[in-house]
């Protein structure tokens, strides 16, 4: 049975493998350089230090099958209750509901932290990710044409958002 939990340093190699596959073979990540486990350990430490989670889905033997996280959407104080997330699943585990389970856990964590909006930035031709986010209740946002590039072509960025609570005004602080 798959378990979703907070990532630990021992998960870094599995996270790096999933990340690197997306870098090399998809337009889900708009980076072109791969990373190693040490890089992912540093990334996880920075997320934890900032108060943001990194969740992993793992097999009973500890193999990482997917991961999800969120971080600051923009660096200005006025955006402190808004985060942007990412979710990635290993190729052998796609289509099994794992991304949905990771996202539900991530959304619950964001609500527990008192956050107000979660942003998704999705390559506009990633129909599976767009469908997942619609299923989870994300609202359609802007599509920004040709703001990225990879594999020798322009990429459009589709923004979606999920309001996490119903408060009328932001809390002080």
C-alpha cells in the first residue's frame, strides 16, 4: 500500500530521479539541467526552513513514486498567503490516482497552514495536469503565450488557482 508522508533526506535520490525524468523527457519542468540527491536535499532543507512541506508517496519498501511541494508564489509581503505548488509522479505510477492523492494531502497541508490561495502553473498542452487540477476545483486563469521554451519550441503557461478558505479579509501579520 502506498504511503504519503513528509519527505526525508533518504528520499532525495528518488525525488531526483522523478525530477530528472521530467527535465529530460517532458515540458512539465522548464529546466534543462538535471540534479543529484545532494541538490534535492538542499532543496528540501530550504523548503522546510521556509515552512513549506515536501510530501512523498512511497512504496512499502521506501521507493519514492511521486512527490509534491509548494513554496512562495512571489517574494513580496502581500503574497504571503499565496503559494505555488508542484506535483510529479514516476512514469510507472501515472494514471493510478497518485497525483490526486498527493495533491489532496498538499491542499490539506496548505489549509492547515492558514494559506488562502494555491497557484498552479501548467504547460498549456499538459492535458492530464489540467484535467487533474480542474477535478480538484482549481479555477481557470490566464494563459501566457510563448513565455517559456524547451526542446526547440515556445511553451505557453496556463495559470490555475484554488481558493483554500472563505475568509473575507486576510488575517493580520
